């Protein structure tokens, strides 16, 4: 959990300590937690090619929602938006409710949460959670998605999905 440690150090103003922990994460992450390192690289906008390679290698051994999530974010950072949406749709199809996955889905979705909500079994039940996560994000891609989403009234999200025939 070096990623969380680095974030905690940075939150307390210890930039040098956070940078040291992040260097350690990059050195040992590939060996000890390739999926986690891929996510970290992707969400921090670093080394997209390495993040994609790690996610693809991990997916060859472990096909689960969290690995699909890592693959989706890595594909997005590598410029493959279509592949990112496909991987995220598969992750969400498992029924995963992890807030981080929903946050990533909102960033990948059709310019924000309306696209993501269409992938979920019960979009209206998750709209508030996705919006709260987007508001708290400090990652630029997620911040852009949040701006798009926040420009829409929340009650309109469910209505749009109903008009598209996505909500029962």
C-alpha cells in the first residue's frame, strides 16, 4: 500500500517523503503488485506504455473486475478510448460496487457518468455515489469528467437513461 502511504505524506505536506515512496513503488511494484502499479501509473498520468503492458500481463493471469478496471484505465491513457470502454463495461458487468472502479468508469464513460450509469444494472441507485467520487477526485481526467457531469442536474441523469431505454 505504498500508493496510499505516498498520498498520505503528500496530504501532510511532505512532498519529499511522498516522492521517495513513489520511487519505491515504481521500483518494486512491477514485481509485487503489477496491477496496482499499472493503476497508479495510469491514474497519475505516468508511463502509459508500461501501465498498459502491466495491465495486459496481469489480465492474462487474472480476469476479474479489478484487473479489467486496471486494463481499462491503462487503455484510456494509451489512447485507446474504445478499448477502455469495452474493458470497463466488462468490469461493471460483474456487478462490482467498488467506488474506485465506479470513479474510473465515470472518467471513461461517454464524457462522464451518464455513459457509466447506462452500464450499471440500477443507474439511479448509483448516480449520487459516482457524482460524489468525481467531486473528490484530484486526478485531471476525473476532474474533467466531473465538470461535464456536474453541469447536468442530477435528476436529469436518470431521465436521459430512461429515454434511451436503459432504465427499466
